[in-house]
C-alpha cells in the first residue's frame, strides 16, 4: 500500500507514525517543501532569541518511520487517476493520501506600506532564521498582532536586546484565548519586560524612505521607530492547490469523523482542516499543535485500515510559557452564557479559573499555577465527564490528589 502525505509538519509525521505502527511493509512518501529536519514549530521564537537554539524533533521521524521524503510541493490533485501534481511537474501516484499542508501567514494589503523589505512573517524555520539575521542589524522592532506567535516573537526580540513594541488591534492581547483578567496579567508581564504593548490599533501606516523602513504611524499621530517588523496577524489554511479537485472545503478542508474527505482515500489533518470545536459545537480551524498531532494520528490509523473516530477538538487548548510563566487555557474561559458557573482565584502572581455547565467542566485557565497536570483538565473538558464530588477538587486545584485521577488512565468512578 502506498501512502502519500502532503506536508512534513506534526500532523503528517504523526500520521506516518500511526501508519508505520500498523503496517511494517507500507510505503510512506512525504512531500515536504521545507527540506529541513522536522522541528517543533511552537518553539520557532527560540531561533530568533538564540543563535544556537535547536528545536528539531528528537529521533528523526523520517528514519524512525521509514518515510521517503520528496522536497516537493503539491500544486494540484487528480482524484480520478489518484495522483498528486508536484511543483517539479512530476506526478505522484497514491493508494491513500493525506493532506496535512498546514497554514500560511498573510501579510495584509490593507495596512498602508506594510508590504516591502524588512517585514517578516513567522511560520517556518527559514522565517525564524531570517528574523534572527534582521534582528542582528536592528535596534527597534515592531510586532503586529498580540496572538501567541506575536507575543513569542516580541519576547524573543526583547531578549535579544531590541526595543520592542507590540501592536494589537483589539482592546486586549490574546483576546479569544484568555479572559480580560488573563490578558491583563500577560500584558503586565510583557510591560515589565520592557515590551511596549499598544492596543486598540485598527488603522496605522508603515513609513519608509525610499525602500528603507523607518517607522509606524499610529492613529493618534504617535510615531514608533521600526527597523524590522514581524507581521503576526492572520494566516490561512493551505488549500489553494486542491480547489479544483472536488474536495469539499470552506475555510479549511472538511472531513468526516474518520478524517476522510468527501473523496474516497483522501484524508486531511492538522491546521488545514476545519472541524468541530467540542465546547462550542461550531466548525473552526484549530491551529494548535496537540490537535494537529491527534488528528494526524487518527487519520494515519484509518489510512492503514482502522475505523477510528475523531469527534472534535478543543479550539482553545493552549499550554505554553510566556517569559517563563506557564499558561494553560482550555475550552471556554470567558463565558457569556449565564448558565455557566465560574470560579476564579486571582492573586498578584497567580490566576486560576474554572468554568462549569451543571456538573461538567467546560473551561479552565491557569496562569503561573503549576500544581497539577493540566492534561487531566483537557481530558475532563474534551470528554464532558460529569464530575460529581470531584467538582470541588477541580475548583480548588486538588484533583491530582484523587487516586482515580490519572491522565491516560482516567476514571472518576
Ligand atoms: C510561531 C508559532 C508559535 C506557535 N505556538 C503554539 C503554541 O504555543 N501552542 C500550540 O498548540 N500551537 C502553537 N503553534 C501552532 C502549531 O505550530 C501548529 O498548530 C502546528 O504546527 C500545525 O501542524 P500541521 O502539521 O497541521 O501544519 P504545519 O506545522 O504548518 O506543517 C505543514 C507542512 O506542510 C507543508 N506544505 C505546505 N503547503 C504544501 C503543499 N502544497 N504541498 C506539500 N507540503 C506543503 C509546509 O511546508 C509545512 O512543512 C504555533 C505556531 C507558530 C508559527
């Protein structure tokens, strides 16, 4: 059986691992335009920060799963002849195909002057190395976008010694991921690290002299010097190559519970997929590492002949460190629904919030609160487990003390 995987990110790698573990003889071909050793994409900012950072995945998965990698991009798909069209003009035949092409950042045309030299996106190792090189020549950096990628870039640049301004269009950073208080907590951390956080900026202009970047003019007339700009604003799933293939798509590729598309033998996984958020029951593109990994695993199992089901992901499922402060955000952290019950414990250097609907946890937010394995909470929310007596422990943060609560072997009986 020949499996062709488009994309060498975590979704593709995870699928290859699942295929290999159930079929020792399968042929696995991976199309990967990024011809580097597979790496941990959420850590890209450490390449900006340190010259010697190594973010490659241990145990090169290409060797471990015996993957044949082609340094090629898919530019089209012929589902009748079961062939992928490649950037070199060649065609690659498949028995089973996985589309795991991820996302691409968009540098918007709507911001005057933005398109031009010294403006960088951050998605690939190549991007991170280019930013690192630019940072060595620069004193002032401006990061556009107060999402997780923008914040990580801002922290890395400030640690490199640059004066950094972070510009966000909404009234707070990480909106949609954290609640008001969580956002204020992180903004405070950034400010203490000398990052200037400027919110509520819908319209601004990039100023250049000839081709040289000079500054950014904000709406009230404030000018911010900029030698380098990181645009961490929008990104879109890489679906263009498949638009005429007959595969159903909306914002991302649409899949069934087996992660097969509407076209037989063609599967999709990771950031390119639009699927169900378990908490809101709406269709979204997740754009998160753990979700991509899990989708890849399920798709790979099914490509190898299983009938595994994937019922959805947590669209909010962050676990990361910002300035060495651990942050976990899961599910619904800012509920508008008055039927939700909210418990919050907020102190100067600590924030803990849990959200319930009846007896079921629907959201959790932990900032600088490392007492428990947050995998347990992700499990509770994802599987809508009625908590009974354990609810009080979940609120207090003592769930880990319960002998039945062990991630992986979870039971609340
Ligand atoms: C700076 C940054 C910080 C992040 N931080 C976090 C975090 O803290 N927590 C978290 O959960 N997530 C984070 N993420 C998101 C996370 O990295 C992604 O969700 C995850 O990498 C998605 O995996 P994927 O395999 O679906 O796609 P990708 O990792 O994007 O891999 C897709 C691969 O497909 C290739 N490709 C593209 N087009 C084609 C084509 N036409 N043919 C063949 N190959 C193609 C690409 O080159 C790429 O190698 C971060 C992302 C970035 C950029």
